[in-house]
C-alpha cells in the first residue's frame, strides 16, 4: 500500500510540475513572450482567461464550452432573457417538480404505508426537467441558425441583381428582401436596435463603433455571423469585402456565392435521398416477416408433431 501511495504522490507532483511549466510557458520562445508583453502594454491584445486559453488548445473542451454556454445559446436563439434568469427559471421548475413528487410520495406513504416510487426517481425527474430546458434552448438555437443561413442564401440572387449598378448597398438590399421572406428571423435580426445589449459583442453592419468610425458592412456581417454561428453571413461578409477592396463585380461575386451554395444544397439533397432509399428497405424487409411466419408456422408445427411422437 505504501508503494502505491508513493507512486500516486509522485504522479501528482509530476503532473503539478508539468502544469506549472505549461502555465509559465517555459518552452515558448523569449521573442514571442516579449512581443506579447509589448502588445498588452500598447493595448493591442488582451490576456485571455485561463479557461479560454485551455479550451483554445483542446478542441474537445472548446466544443464542450460552446455547447454549454447558456448565454451564447440564448443569444443565438433570439431570446432576450439573461443566463441568470434562465438558470433561475430552470431551477424553479426543477425544484417545483421535485417538491411535487416528494409530496405525492409522502401522501402515498401516509395513506398506504409505503412509497409510491423510489426517492431517486424524484431526483431523476427534476434532472430531466433541467435537461429538457437545455435541449429546448439548444434546439431553438440550431433552428434559428439554420433559418438564418437559408434566408441569407435565398436572398443572394436578388441582392446580386439589386446591387448590380452600385446604387443600392448590400446591407439595404438584404434588409429589403428579408422583409419578403416567410420566416421573419433574418429581418428581425437586421432590424433589431437592441443588438448591442445582447451578451455577445457584435454589432449590425453600418452601426457606429467606438471612436465615431462607422463599421463596414463586411466586418459587420462577419462579426454577426461569427457570433451567431451562421456560415452564410461569414461568406456574405467575405464576398462584400472582395467587392469593396478588390473592385470586383458584385453581380459575379454574389451570383458565384449563390451558385456554390445551391450546389452544396444539391449534394446534401442527393445524400439524403440515397440515405432515404436505404431506410425504406428496412421496413419493406420487416413486412416480409409476418408472411414468413404465416407460411412457416404450419410446417414447423407439423415437424414438431412428427418428431414429438
């Protein structure tokens, strides 16, 4: 036992030593450390918290942090409540469920002399309520991401036609066509005046940033797309940047982006159709099982009778 304790203690000390070396960045080149120190002194960079730095080096941890960030999910889902309010509401629902089940269990114990169900089931029900609340927010966020992505992609050909003569900016054209769509998610996003009050630091295109300098349309779309996790907004921002900085034709750039997007949709539809054919074969195969049972049951019964004599 003493050998195991010494081995465990040595492992803990070794892990602590490695963690200390990693935290002190012993293996980093001195020139890099000097540059980072100078950049922080000049205000060009901000030292991130330890959790963000660790998640940046571990992709699995970064994905887990993104999936469990309630503030980010609420912002993507378009809900105005804060993470604290969501946690209080979810805790209240879970606590109410737990109290109700415990009260029912107590009343059953007083009436019949035994519990209606184990106490652990009440805890599982309360945990299930909290899990369902999280799944609901996550599903809403995913649905809004997909809706915004499809809405931007559907607007690209119309925006390309409307901005051909450079008389209407891309932001105004996109706002006009977002009003014509059946789902108002994109129009609500672009016309939301309270965007800066949300938990994610992003602004709409054309809004004034600190210093009085207006934010470019490309930067705004990229910022919003990165904050909400909408790839089409990022692609639209990149396309607008190419048009503005390189002088390319907006019609060719936006039409090419729309063509690439629709080609990707076509590939996804073909893959889904191929998968659907495979899924259809399974129930068709299961339909033959009752027929085989009806045909083979008399034969099996006759053989059983013959061998049973």
